[in-house]
């Protein structure tokens, strides 16, 4: 069984939270592609190539944190 996604919607009064929450999935997906994905491609993707380590969600929480800890420890050991 596929695990469901949990989507958090935040914003001020009259910002469109309820409207967005009740739209069909297709419209939400289109809004994501039009807004969030566009900004992600513009700002996040170009900078991730300069990062020393990138966690993209494929590890999950159980493996992601140890991966970061191991990376930091290796960097600290190399600095000594």
C-alpha cells in the first residue's frame, strides 16, 4: 500500500488556504508546477551543485541523519 502524502498549507487571513485545500488534486498539482517547482528549479537546483552533501529524501529519516553525522565527522577528522 502506498503511503499517503501530508501537505501543510500556511498563510495569513484571506491568503487562499481554504481554496487551495478544497481544489481537486489535478489543480493542486498544476499550481505546484506553476509556482513551487518553478522557484525550486530557479533557486534550489543551481545551488545544490555547490553543496558538500545533498539529501533528496530517498534515504528517509532513519538513514538521512546518520549520513549527515558521518559526513560531518569525516570533515572534522580531515580538518585535524
